[in-house]
C-alpha cells in the first residue's frame, strides 16, 4: 500500500464549480498533515495545514479523519488560477521528513 | 516574505561528474532538507539536517550523496559520480521548528547527459 495515496485526476471543472480531493495515508503514526499546491515544473507551495477539527481558509476547506486515515480538500468557487496539482503531504510525529502523495491535477476552465 | 533560494536554476552535467547544488534557507530557520522529484513522479525525501548533522535520510541518500553547511547561510547537496537516473528537480526546504510547515525553494533542475 502506498504511504500517501491520491487520485491523480485530472479533474476538469468549470469556473465557479466546487471540487473535492481525497487522500489516504497508511502510517498511523502520522501527526502533521498539509496540502501543498504545485504548478508545472515549480516548487511545492504550502496551501494549508490540516487540523483535527477541520479548518478553512477562504475558499479552501480541509478535513482530517484520523480513524479512517483520510484527508480531504474542498475548493469552492473555483478560479482559473486554481489550476495546479494538489499534493497531500503527511509527517510522522517523530520524523522530520515529509511524505508526499503523487498529487491530484486540477484544471479549471472557462 | 522571506524565501528559500537555490542556485543554479538549471545544471547540465556529464555522467560521472560531480555536482554541487546550493541553497540559502530562510535566515532564522534551523532545519534544512533536500528533496528530489523525477519528472512525472512524486516529490521524494532525501535528507534532513539539523545542528550541523544529518538527522534523517532516505534509502536514496547513499554514499553518492553528501550535505554540508559550509557557513552560516549556505546549505549544499553534493552528488558524486552522477548517473543518468540522477536527472531530476532538486528542492531545498527549511523550517524553524520540526512541526512547522516546510518552505521550499524554487528548485534546481539537474540534467545528466
């Protein structure tokens, strides 16, 4: 089983749509969770940390289910500029390294 | 906003040669990392560095690789005897505390011919 698993997509959605991405992780010792976005051939950029109670940042909402080892990201009112690959990232509590999923590609169209 | 900077942006090297990739982490950060991303694949952890020593490394980070903090600002990754399969984007990252998000530089694209 992959350490962090994501649907690679692509998800093609019209502007203004709501889209949701899911991610599962295998290491039950994972303590920190993040969503990063990556534009083509660019560096990963932190989108948001994911907290146990769920958290929201503008149009973005992240949820964590520790029992199911499942993380989600919801994007409301999609913009053309949201087109990117969304990376689910986890970190075990005692480790320093980040473990990345392969990413889910989002394409927002007119 | 402070950022991680990496040089060069693109490095082309003959197979078998040595390369040094350079990074300047965010100035008050204490933890430094190298990751790589082969084209079309996921980002993979190579090594973490804290207090002038390696704190964690992956299976990829074998004797071919080494890291160094030669002065108070630079953090380098050296790859000896480069192979074709070392071609990838190499990202440096840093954070101030272990549980804080890591901030990535814009990468060095390494092409081995």
